[in-house]
C-alpha cells in the first residue's frame, strides 16, 4: 500500500490530529483523482481543523492534476467521462484572467453550496425529524486564497480590495506582508443570507388536472389521472454542466418526455435525467414530461426527490464577491539616464528606465518625474495598458532639462505584479419531494322511520352523514338533498349540523325553488358548510321535513356532495350512484285501535289500595313512544310498582302524576301495570284514584 493510500485511510481516523496531518500531507504530495475525492469528502468533516486543511489541500491537488493533464495550463478537468456522473461538488474549470507567464500572484475565490429547495424553488424550511443528509440545510462557504506561484522570487507588500463583501464575513481589505515562492495565504469565509443569492431559478409543477386553468397535484380515488410534469431552470448567472436527476415513484407509469427546450433528457434506470451543458444569465430551459397515475388507495403519494448540480466560473456566483483591486511588489530596478547634448552644454536629454528583474510580469500604474514644482513626466496608466514582462525593460519618452550640474529629479514609479484572478463555484441542490394527497368521500342518508301513515302529516327525522375518507382536507362542503313531492322542507330552526362532536352554526341553507310551502313541487335543500373538514372527520346534517302522502307510496331520498378542496384543484363531486346509500320511506294506510282500562281495589290492610292499568294495542300497526299516565291522589303515597323502571313522577295540584314510557307496543300486545298506594292520614279520599288519564 502506498503512502497516498495510507493517508486516504487516515482521513477517516477517529483521531482528529491524525486526520489533520493526513490532509496536510496529501496537499503536499497528492496528484490523483482518488486523493482529490478523499479530500473533498474530508472538507465536510465535523472537525474544523480537518475541514480547513482538507479544503486547502483540495486546491493544491486539483492544480497538480490540472497541470499534469493539460501540460501546465490551469483550469482543464482531469476527470474522464466515466467519472463525471460520480463527482458531486467537484471544482472544475474556471474563468481565468491569464498572464502570458504561468508565474503570477494567483488570487482565487472558491465557493461551495449545498442545500434543499421546494418545488417552486424557494428555500426549504427544515422540519423536525428531517435527515440532514437527505435534506441538508441551505448553506454556502468560501475560501479566498492568495498564492505566489513563482519558483524563485518573493512577492511582498500585497494589498487586496474586495467588492461587496457584505454577504460574507470577509473584510473589505487585506494586507499580506510577503509570500515566498509557492507559499499560500488562505482565508475561509461563510456566505450569509444564501437565500438571497441562489444562482439558479427552479420550479417543478406536477399537474394532475392539465385541462383546468389552475395546476393541481391532487389525486382522486378510483381514477387513472393523466399528469403533466413541467420543470423550468433559469440562470441568474451563467451556469455550466447542469445535471438534474429525479427519482420516478412506482405510481408514475407510462412516463414520456414530450419536450425539452435545451440540453438532453432521458429516462434512465427509474430516474428522469436532464443535462444542460450551458445556461446563460437570464436564460430559461424547460422540460415537459407526461405520466399516468392510477389511484387505487387513499395513501399519500410522494412525488420523488430530485438533485441538481452545476458549477459557475462567474465572479461572486453565490456571494457577489469580486476582487477589484490588488497589488504586490517584486524585484525591480528603475533609473534615469541623463545625456548632455553634444552641441548644447548644460542641456540634458533624459529618460526613465524601468527594469523588471523578477520572474513575474508587472503592470505599470503611475509614473511621475518632477523637480520642485516642475513636472517632466506624468503617466496614469489605465489597468492593462502597460505590462513589463519578466527580465525586460520599459523606457519613457525623452525630456530635456537645463542644469549646470548633474540633473537631479524626484522619481515615483508605481507598479504591481500582474494578478491572476480565478473564480470557482459549485453547487449541489436537493429538491424535496412533496406529498400528493388523495381526495375521497363517503356518505349515508337515513330516515328515522321506515313507514308513515297515509294522509297524516308526519315529521321525518333525516340524517345525512358525510365522511372525508381521503388524505386531503375540504375547505367547504355542500350537501344538496333532494326532497320529492309531498315533502315540505324543514325550516332553519329545525336543522342542525355537526362537524365531529361540535355543533356548528357557520353554514348556509337555501332551497330551489324557494316556495317551500308548496308540497306539490320537488325541492332541493342546499346546505353549505363554511369550514375546513379534516381527513377522517364526519359531518352530520340532521333535519325533519314534513310528509303527508297517499297510501301505497314509496319515497327514496337521494343527495349530492360537493367538496371544495383545501389545496388547488377542481371540486370533488359525487353523484348518488357512486357513493350514497339511499333511504326509503313506505306509506301505509293504517289506523290505531287501543284498549285502556283501570281498576281500584282495597288492599289487604286498611288504607292500602291496589291499582291495575290495562293497555292493549288492537290496531294494525306498531305503536311507538307510548306514554301511559295516572294520578296518585293527594294524601296518598306510592308503595310499589311492577314497572317502576319505566316510570317518571311529576308533582301536580291533584297529587303525583306518574308516567310510564314504552318505546313501542306491538300489534295485539297488552301491557298490565300494577301498583299500590297508601293513605297518609286518617282522612283521605280513595275515590279520587278512580280518575284515569291517557
């Protein structure tokens, strides 16, 4: 095993000092793709020392790989095509402001971004229980480095000015005393408010109702739904090598690519893959895909997460940083050559000579030659106007001066080593998958009685129950109940609505037609409930319309439910054939016939009386809610009662009114009630017990 292999292994050691030494050493000797990848992984290490040393080493190893693969030209990628799918946050080629020499004062801004966004491109807000690996928090970091890339000369007195450092914790200006050959100065920084500096605009629209005006990702139980998937990318800066990959859930079938405006798209091993080599600033790219979703249950469906990776070689890709001013000094020699004119004594022809003795090209900025108030030469060169290559000279124009002695001047020459400025930014964004909820409803309608007597006005206790059995809430619920002829709708005081166990009042009632006193017309009673109905919640509507029907009639109740969904999507409408258990009422021609009798007999002891009440149903229908009443006269007290568990007492002026209640009395059934009472004084009137009430 080689030293590099040992160092790569040490990067995963539990001892942070071992990891730091390994990262530092790999930065010194590493020149393989494997070493680079190991250092990139270590750049996310929890130990800050390891993280910083690994980041610094990444740049060194990357440079060696690039020089090796391109013969020394900085910036080309050393990865093969087979490697490209595996790398995630690889720092690739960058815009270079190159000098003619490879030796330079190299300044580099490297920025790396990770994070999670929503389908609409907004920043995802972390939720409790999130896996930070699956849904990383949006974050961006950077590294600003200054390196003397020369082989022999030092660079000193280096000053750098940074434009717009406000999104970072960098200073506006930095001063480095000197850098020896191959020495590097590094400043790590964090990028704040990254939400405001995303360089890619993204949106994913999953539309299960493509024929409607407003897009919706709602699913409806029992349907096979033709669905559009639309993806849009927009470059806030020029972006390169965009790779988009989306997991296709198993419930997405018949996936087909319909249109791609830029780049190439394909279905590969259960994923949708879209590659865009270059997306210009302000440019948009669109991909449209269709699929079929068959909804066979009410379980929430996931849309499948996606990954976006890209890089940018534009300055300040994430942070808006830009190096706009820099200078540094190297070995130089400037002097003035003064020659006395042959035929004009004391007249001198003079020129300034600047000799660049360093290995670096330098740029002249300002040149001023003066004596006292007299200025002979003044140049303020624009950036890039005058470069003096390594080991060459620059000469000014000639000026003439008069001096009896040797001329003396004040000389000011301002120059700087020519900087090389590189910008590199890479990003890996997770697009969080979202939920597709299923809308579904079931309902039942029941009448409190199954039969009514003919020609008799009867109130019909009616209950409609609607349950949200989907995974999507309703924002409003409308129940339209059909009332056949001979029904008179219930007035508003005779209507109650419950959501769950709560009786509510925020509902509206209307009728079509509105003349609800006309029993010869059919009517629709419409109840609109203006509140959210959660999944599994039951809504109960109770009311009692009045029915007066002819013999041998039959009435079947039907209804219609309209649920307005809490998320964008068309209303959920269910017809009776789909979901409702219809209730039926039969009209019978029946008349009641009863026998009611009462006897009073003295008991075995003085003052005690035995009372017997007989009640018999002699009619042809069952009697419901039968109440039998009797009076225990004043001056008497009740001793016992064979049906006391069915009795209630009420004090009245005549004495104690006792009422026995029976849920029903069958045809030909006879009820016999026996109770005893006792006089409470010497004077009582037992004859009053002969009185009976029905």
